[in-house]
């Protein structure tokens, strides 16, 4: 089995797309939305818009699909710009402003775990641990690399502790240490 | 005469204002007293004639009493003036803004789509983009000069932006300096006020802003209405005298000789009666206003108060609103001839109405342009060119009562937190989530009802509808209609029509099942055989399929895709009604109480809005987001009052939800909703569910793409049988709306813990890895045991077991 060592979400997405396309009843189960983890400097819309159906290609690329989970997400320039702005606002003490800026970003990349993590952190800073926990859990759901996953669970732990849920916090901490994104590798036919 | 009374009044007024400004009050009062003394002196020579004496005393007493009364009146008027000016001059209903369009690199956006965004904000195509609100489209590039806007999260300056669009995608964004930009936010469009039917409405202008950005407006206004505005003290006695004499001669009471201040006094405080008493009060108040306030303050009030037209019950006051109403743009973007038209209309807004009386309006406009030349505001040649231009009025009035159903929702959400009085008067700004392009698509979709009525053999116009479209990522309500007439303000079916939901409930049953992965997967066989359900307090219930047939063992995925009633009821009974009810609640639907078995087929009432909340959760990643229509409320000065943040709540495990979503995609791919594929590309992978109730009373379609969730209801208001089905009657509207949207494909990347495996043709067995066959997703830890061969036979079915295989 080949592996992808560097960041190649596009290839991974193509792989997922091709794989899914092959298995759908109509041959058209689509891939994830385009801006998602997509370096916009090299857009190749035709690849993403039309999932391929060729069997040969399917087999070739399928092998690489599971590794996509360990690929860090790359944000688009739009999201990067917004994250930067949110950071500036947060540093200036404008938490509400930072929050609305991040909400703009999450509209563009709803599957970007980092954004949910940042939102969770902001809510914790605003003394809203319940929402912080929920948002961090959402980051857990979308995490595609182990660092983000671990950070998300750690934040869940922090938010739970702030609510007085010590047992829940410990459980989250344990997961932060042990859980890995490759846990549920897509099972692929040989 | 008028002038002498005027000056006396001024004095008296000053006296009565002693409490307010003592220093100024002394002098005028003594002058009044001097007047009295003079008259007393005249009495001396005729002291012998008692009768005449009496008469004179009577007159003097009369004058004194008159003066006192006059003083009292002036004092009363003065109180009214100061009271009004010290407070907020104008009450303003809360103004509502749509969501701002964002343009970013990598975004799926056609060049026409970008142009449509600019057109909606009334940007003008132009060769040069020096002015804000202009744009130039050339080839695959659009250059536009964005307007400045004060957002709740800060001031956003105006900016020239170059956007290059390649193959329906934003390839590059650059500033005027060539610097690349990641994301650009347009200014949000105002969609009206919270109380659009109030008699008064305004777009407030600030004098400094107008002086800077639209100096021609002020120059022209003063040229036409009051050239000596900055010199006089409220009234111009000679002008009034002239008008008075003219009136005497002509025998009519023609209005004239009024300064801007007098006009303002009349507009703010007095009725339109043309009586001398009113005219007199107007003069007193003008003097009082000028006494208290700066010229600019008076001019600003005038700019915002002047009457410039009528829109049904709504009066168009002020140049700000008028500019919007007639030209669809702010005053600082008006062309000179448009400024001339508005200024000309001051004389008689309805008489010179450019939409109803274009010829009169044109003549009046050109007269004003002549005045501009006279005062050196333009040279002859330029003026002639202006005069040759058309009126330039937008066809449709810049209506402020748009999207009543959505505004209704905003009003309801706000009234939980704000007093009605404040919403009506404090000039709050409400930033909402409405997306004009999505709303337009949804509004457009109601046209399909004509076809639906024709196809289903129904009386034209008998059907009603309601619809909601939300953003998948954030739960923001992007569009909403409350009826077939999308402009009608009244019964809002999206929020208030509680109708049976039919099969729309089924996903809750199947999700409950799939959440027990040890027991259920997409290929679990469900018995489609006759069943009798006992219901407490009512007859036995024998549910049937829509087709009337029974199909024997049916894999779960097909029972869902084809919306089979019998296996769904069996499944629901097996799972337990309470478990299904719990799922409904966690998805964001109201708890059905009591929950009868018949409700498993959707004999429960929900509003389209509630259905949208439920399907929003179904379409998501396992988190429920309360649907929001409002993002921020700020006060008149832009200070934030409340923010409605993006809240989420864990609602379902991601893995079973993924299987359900796959099942709902199968509904469209091969089940009850295949006709959708004709209009929305199958590559989007739409997931959805139809709903039909007894005797075709209600038709529903709820579905999702990668970026939106939409719900459509169709039925009759009187709930009579209408021969409808979800797929024939509601789905066409959904398809029409979504066909014109920027749809992203549903993200079907499996979550951790879900894997695909091959299944046999009957979808009842997982095949060995070496076999061909359709892929279906399974929860990895609970994948059903594999069959032993590629036909899907299990060990026992094969009888001989593995040995046979080697034979």
C-alpha cells in the first residue's frame, strides 16, 4: 500500500470521490465541497465536479484514500484572511468581533476543524463552557489530523471541567492522548 | 404688519424663555413695554372726553391682553419646538438588512452571478469606476467600486476590487493597488423596515455627510427653495409682505415667501391648512428654531423631513428615502439631473411624481437645471446635456416591504427581546441572514404551482405553499415564503400552518434503528407483510403501502427509499414509540404528545419551519443548530445591542446519521424522488424525502445539498383533499428553487467508523471482498457477517459449507 507523505488533500479528495462514485447506486456519490481543505491557488474544478467512473482508476487511487485522514487541512486564502482578522480582534480584546469573523469563515469551510476549535476557544474565553464543549466536540468530528484531534479533546476536557464535570473531563483527556484519526480507516476491498 | 408682530413675538418669546436663558430675555421684553408707554402717552391731550378715554383704555387693555395671549401662545410653540429638537427629531422603525454577499477566491460563482449581486445593490455599469456603486465588466473580469458600510463588527471602507472569474469560480481578487485579497464583503442590502406599513419611513441623512458627498444636492435645494438661507433669521419679511400683497390682489391664498425654516416648521409641527393663523404660527416657530439652533441642524432636519412622495399608505419623507425610492441608490451616487428632479419635487411631490406624471416631472426637472445654470452650478453646455437625459427612475419603486414572511419571523424573534415601542421608534438596525439570491429563487418557484394544478386536475389558484431554505453549515435562514403570493403580508404558513407531515417522519424512525448498529444496518431485512396495530381507545389499525401491495422482506434502505409504510410501522413498533419520539426531539422537532402508532406514518402536525429545523439536523454532521434569522442588532449609532451566535448541540451520532443520509440520497437516486435528477444534477447527490398525507391533502418535500437544506409544503388552506403527492406537487417547487442555486455536492466522505462494503443484488448480504457488487456503507464495528460466495449465500444456505466450494 502506497502512502502519501506530504499534504495532498486534492489527491485524497479525488480518491474519495472516485471511490464513492464507484459505489453509489447511480455512480455519482459526490466528494466533499470544493473549498474544503483546498489550496485555492491550484483549483482544478473539473476533477471535483465530475466524479470519474472508470474502474481502473478507482483501484489505483483507492489504496491511497485512507491516508487522507492524516493530512492536515489547508485553508483557502479567504479563510486564512478571516482567521488572521479574527486573531487580531481577539488580541485586541474584541471577542464578539472575533467570533463573527470566524462565523464568516465557517460558512465557507464548515468542515474545517480548526475553525470550530477556534470558535470553541472563544466561547470558553467568554465564559460559556457549555457552548465551548459542543463546538469542541464538533471540532473532534471534523478533525483530520492527530494534532487537531488531540487539541479538540483537550478543549472538550477544559470546557467540561469548567462546568464541573470532572469525570467527563478525564474521559476527554484520555481520548486526547489515545485517539487517532486513522482509527476508523475506510475499509477497502483488496 | 406681519413683520412688526413678528418682532414683538420674538421678544415675548425671549421673555418666556427666561428660565432657559436669562441673559437674553431682558431686552426684548423692555422694548415691548416701551410700545405700551407710547400708546399711553397718546392718551394725554384728549383727557376730557370720557367716552373716547374708555374706548382707548379698552383698546389698550385689548392690546395688553392680546400681547399676553400672544406671548403665551409663542411660549407654547417654543416648548413644542425645543421638545422636538432636544429629543430624537424623528422616530424610526427598525431597519432590516439582508446578509452581505461575500466574494472569495475559490468560490463557485459565475460572472453573471457576481453581476447579479451588484445589480441587486443598484451598482451602475460604467466605464470608469471612480464613483462608489459603479462597476465594469469586461471578459472574465469585473471591476467594481464597493461602497463603504458600517458593519456591526466595524467600519468597512469603500474599495475598488478587481475580480477575475474562470470557469464559474473566483480565480483572483485584487485591490486597486494590485494587492491580492482573499475575501471581499459587499454592503448588505436593506430589505425594509420592521413595520413597513407605518405611515412614515426614513433613511436618515447626516448634514456633514451630505455636504461632503452630495454638495450639489444642498446647493440646488437652496438655489430653488431659499437662496438666502444662510443669511436670514428664519423669516424674510419682504418676501412675506410680497406674498401677502400678491395674495390680496389675486384673492387667493397662494403659498409663497417661505424660507426653508418656515417649511420645516410647517412640516414638523403644523397642518397643511392654508390659514393666516397657521402661517403666523409657522413664522413664530421659525424664529424660535433659528434662535435656538444652528443653520446646519435646521437644514439637516429639513433634508430628512421634506415630503417627497407616497407609496400606498407610506409617506416618503426626506431625500435619503426618496433617493432610494426613486433611483434605488444613496444620495451621494445621484447624477446631477436626478438631484434636480428630487429638488424639483419639493414643490409638489405628487403633482411632479416621475412615475405617474413623467412629463410634468421632466419639465420641472429641467426648470431646476436652468436655475442651476443661473446660479453657476453648471455651465450651459453641461446643463443642456443633463436636460437631454431621461428621468432615470427605477421601474419598480425601491419597495421597503419585501419578503413579508421572513420579516415576520424577524419581528417575532425580536419581540421576544425588545419592546415594540423601541422596535418602532428607536431606529435600530437588524442584520439578518436572508440571502437575496436564494430568496429570489424560492419566490420564483411558486410559479410551478400553476403546472401542479394543471397536472393534478385542480382548480387554478386553489393551492397554497410555504417554504424555508437554510444554510447547512450555520443554520441561517436564507429564504422563506409564507404563501403563494410572496408579497402578501398576513397568514405566514411557514410559521403558522400546522399540517400533517406524512412520510417526512420516517427518517426519525430509521435513524432510531440505525443508531442501534448491532441490530440494524442498511441491509437489515424488514418484513413488508400485513400487520394489525392495536391503538388504545380506537379501532384496530391496518396500515397499507401507498401502492396497496406488500413486498415481503425488504432491505431497510429500500423501505426508506421507496417510503414503504408497512415496514416503517413495524420498525417503529419494534423500536418503541418513545425511542422514536426521543429521536424526533433530539433532531429539533417538537415532542409528539401523546404519540399514537399512526403517527409513525406522520399523522402529526408540524409547521414548515419546524420541519426545516428537523431536516437541518438530519442533513448535518450530527449537531443541531437552532435556525436563526438574525445575526446582530445594533442601535441607531451602530453600537451592538445583541448578537445571535452560532450555537450547536450534539444531536445524533455521526455514523448512523451518515447511513441515514446515504439512504436519503437513495430516495433521490432510485426511490420516490428520481424526477429531481432532471433538474438538479445527480452529481450534487441530493438527499431528500417526500411526504404525502391522507387523500392528498398535503404534499411535502424536504431535501439537502452540500450547502443548503430546503423544505416545501403544498396544500389547501381549508385542508380539503387535493389529490397531491410529495413527488408530484412539492418536489417540483423544490427542484425549481434549487436548480438556480449554487449547489455544492453533499460531502459523503465517510466519518471515522464507517466503511463501504459490497453487497449482493438483493441488498441483503455483505459479500466477500473478492466479489463485484454495489458498495454500501456500514458501521465498521457492527458490519453484518459476510456471505460465503458472490451470490450472497450464507453458510447454511449453501448446505454443504466450504467443501462444496472446492469441489
